[in-house]
């Protein structure tokens, strides 16, 4: 082999080693970036106390102006055998509202949000919506939008079938439609 061939062979070998090294560095860099992006999220705490069962069947979020409607609605769900939580049920004198509501959402198997003009303008309800929706997406908990007013559902809520109470009264003189809707919700919660 002449000197030129030997020189070209050496240059080719060095070029191959250098390109292999840079490919190795690029792959390591990509893997490190992927690991940083795919770092596991802190999972939500379990939906229940130590015994493995949820403390509440459902947590109900709503706007203040809908309190009377929600009291009646929660009572009807209770009559269907569900253990219903909402802020007034779980609050205690001297308790811190945000911690109490967070615990109730965490300890509920599923979530209901009453969508009305009042709830759509409430900062508290927006926070509860975020927690309920995140829990539904990450943990598979049921999220049921209950519509009682003329509102447009947020995008994520609109992906769920809603219980529409807009043209339904409070159960008195509505041909049983109110009770039918409450029954549908209770069956959905019990079946999960």
C-alpha cells in the first residue's frame, strides 16, 4: 500500500471515530433531555383514608348563589344512598377553608361541579374545577358537569356528558325529570 492510501485510510479511521463519538454525545444529550421532561409527576394522594375506601362518594362544587339548589340536590343524592360532601358539610369552626375543601376533594371518590352563571364567575369554583378535573384525568375519577344555568362549559368539562337541569324544576311538578337526572348521577357514581 502506498503512502497516500495509508494516509487516507488513517484519516478515514479518525473521521469514523470522531463521528461515532459525536453521535454518542448527541444520543446521551437527547436521553438526558427526555429524562428531565419525563420526570414523574407527584401523584395525587390516595382518594381515601387508610382503609382504602373513599370517605365521600362525591364532592359537589358550586357557586354561593346556588346554595339552596345544591342543598336540595345533595339531599336527593343522599336519599339515593350517596355520601355527599360540599364545603358546608365538611367545614368546621376554626378550620381553614382551603385545607378543608382540599381534603374533601381528595377524600371523595368522584366530583360534581354545578355550572351556573354564579359558579362560572367564582374564583373558588375555578380552583375546585381545576382540582376535580386534574383528579379525573390523572386518577380516572368520574367528573360530572351539572348544568343549572345558561352557561357555556369550559373545554375540558364539555368533553363529558353533563346532567342538564336547565329546564327542570326542583322535582315538584316536572313530570319526574329532576328525579330521573338525580337517579342517573347516582347510578353513574355507584357504578364506578
